[in-house]
């Protein structure tokens, strides 16, 4: 998939924005063809060099950029030539979706296996053991803690898990 196609995808834009933040988006959204130095990018985009370098290293840590070093034989200075690898974005997003699926499955198990009590005045939720230690009284408001029905939350988590499994084509017969 070409850079332009990837960068026009709102999911990819959000992913890059989450990685590099608003300042780094100018760098992330303008990947050059071929190799480029951080100084060239900073000048071309009219950004501070530290912003460009920070963004490049974040992209590097996420396998979206690589570099090669050249040493100037006269001065001994190192020059880093950067190349962008946005073809790794779909794989990175899929990996994040698997992590999200795992986290949601753990949360679902937690929600199903615990009993909760709620302070409606303070909007604080307590597990049964905590509520019992507090004498079923909210420490903030002094009001009684009421049993909480978390069926809506459980259903929402189940729906999100089903959506992710469909998207990832994950077998649900576990």
C-alpha cells in the first residue's frame, strides 16, 4: 500500500497521531521518498530539529522508520539517513488489536467474577471485599453503598470483543 493511501486512512492518521503527538504529525504525515537526514526534514518542514529527531526515534521504535549512519571522513561527524517504512503500519495495528482483545477478555473475566457496590453520591465503585471492609458505607460521602448491576458494562465488553474477533477473524470456539 502506498504512503498516500495509508495516510488518507483515518485509522492510520489516528495511529500516527497517538504515536508522535500533534507536533510530530508534520514529520509523520510527510514521509519523503528515499533517504533523508533529520536536518533536511527540519528545514523542509520548518520544524525544530529536536521535534524531528523525537518523531523519527518514535517511528524507529515502532518499526516505521530505519536509519543508516555515515561517518564524514574529514570531520568524523555522523550523519543519519532515515527511511520510512509505513508498510509496517497494518501489521502494527493488527498487533495492537490483539493486545486490546486480550485486555478486554481479561476485563470481561474480572467483571463477571466480581461483585460490585456503588456510591451513587460519589460515583465510586467498590469490590465486595472493599465494601465489606468499609461497612458498606462510602468513605467520601458517608452514604450507603448499593449493589451494582454491571450487566450493561459486561454486554458492552462482550460486543466489543465480538467486533474485534470478527475484524481479526479469530475463532470464538475457545
